C-alpha cells in the first residue's frame, strides 16, 4: 500500500506545525512548499532528523518548485500573510488574493487530483478563490475555520465548567470572522445541553470570547496569529479525509442551495471522508439562529463580491 503524499503550501507558523504533526502521526509523506528559498527545506530537514524519536518513517521534504508536489493526494494551503494587531482578517484580502491565485494554478497544474484544505485568511474568500481558479470539483475544495472556532468554544466551556475538553461538543457555523455563529443550542457536555449547565450571561460571554479568540492571540503575540490550534483543526479534517473516517465537522463548504445559500463557501456541518466533502448536513435553525446565519452569509457575500479573478 503506497503512503499518501501530503503537500503543505506555506512553510510558516502553521505550515511548520502541519508538517510536524502530519509526519510524526504518520498521516503520509510530507512535502513542505514555500516561495522562500531554504525555509521549507530547513524545516523539513529538522523534522526529518527528529523522526527517530517520533517513531515516524514518513518522508519529509522541502520544496520551492510546484513540480515537487506532484502526486499529492491532499494539499493544505497556508500561503499568505497573517494578521498583525489591529488588523481584521478581511484586511488581508488584497494581498492574499494574489497569492491564492498563484497557489491555485500551481496546485491545479501539479496536483490535479488532490483534495484541498484551505486555511489562509480571509478564509471564506480564499477557499472560494481557490475553487474558482483551480476549477476543482466542490467536494475536493474545503476551508478550515469552523473546526477551529468550534474547538475554541469547546475549550472555553470546558474551562468554565471544570470538565474534560473531551466531553464538550460545540458547533460554530457561518463565516470565519466576527459574524461567525456559535450554535449554543447544539453545544453539549456529555450530551447535556450546555444551557442546562451555564447561565445565559456566562454562555454569551464565552460566545463573545470565541468570536474574538483569533484577535486575542494576535494581540498577545503581536507578530502573528494563532498557529497550533489552526494546524490541529486542519489535521482533524485531513485525517478524516485520508482515513475515510466520515467525521461530521463544521467546514467552509460550497453551498449550492443548502441553508438557502447559493454559490458561496460558508461554514456548515459536513461529512468528510475519502470523497472529501461527501455531503452537507442541514440542521434546523430557529429564527434567531437563522437571522445570525443570514447576516454572516451576507458578510461573506460582500467580501467575495470584492474579488476580481
Ligand atoms: O482558522 C483559520 N482559517 C485561520 C487562518 C487561523 C489562523 C491563521 N489563518 C491564516 O493562515 C493567516 O491569517 C494566514 O493567512 C495563514 C497562514 O498563517 P501563518 O501564521 O502560517 O502565516 P506565516 O507564518 O506568515 O506563513 C505564511 C507562509 C510564509 O512562509 C510565506 O513565505 C508563505 O506563506 N507564502 C507563500 N507560499 C507559497 N506561495 C506564495 N505565493 C506565498 N506567499 C507567501
């Protein structure tokens, strides 16, 4: 059985964690790509030299040429600038749009059969751009945002209640920004609705912290944005695809009628397996949730409207 080849486009903060975890968990052989000469090669060599302790026999390579990602079954894209304090994710659009167009052509031409997870911000616009420029089918292009946002809410609920993070389940849909929609009704602790365990006031505070969680880390780091939790979120998606686990995860998927959305990538629950986004799961939203979701979708629509492909 041949090992899957995983191409990581972007060897920066998140790309480095992706390479380490993908290789050391033996998800597949890793090729780390970047435009900066030496960066991917240096990180790959360092990770490869640590493999004996990790017990990993995966190949870990660095590359600056798209020819070197040939044969990749899975591509994870972090290419692009990250936020600095005071910046919104949307502020990255102009610069990262040109980068994503370039990346999409490189992946289209050299890994045409890959399933692609986009991480770069502004996420909903970047994954849309990749889809449009690459021409890949919608099931093979998915954005990572909801898994991270849901995971952050899970952490905040677990810390508030003093319970294991493993027993907290949360669902955050919509765009990856301030208008994201944490669905409190669908958050549980070992199956117990969180609204039975926390007051509305405390839940609202945790929801607000979730919306601002990315910015909270940026303000502390000052030189970049979160990198470990986004990488782990993308790896949860990657593992479900590579191992055909059929996980139900909140991901940025191309909606063509689902949730009343047509032609946009927004965060929705989906089944991730060997076929990529195998199906979108539509859940019932009450009036308030639907209004928040619609407002989030409208923000994505306006963001995407500014894209010139
Ligand atoms: O939940 C989410 N989706 C977000 C995404 C969570 C956190 C971070 N989010 C975004 O991911 C962030 O706003 C950035 O847009 C990306 C990557 O974040 P990271 O922290 O990894 O940024 P770095 O460390 O600056 O790494 C980006 C790398 C860097 O090494 C550049 O040289 C490289 O991208 N880069 C390119 N690679 C390939 N091709 C091109 N054209 C290119 N341009 C820059």
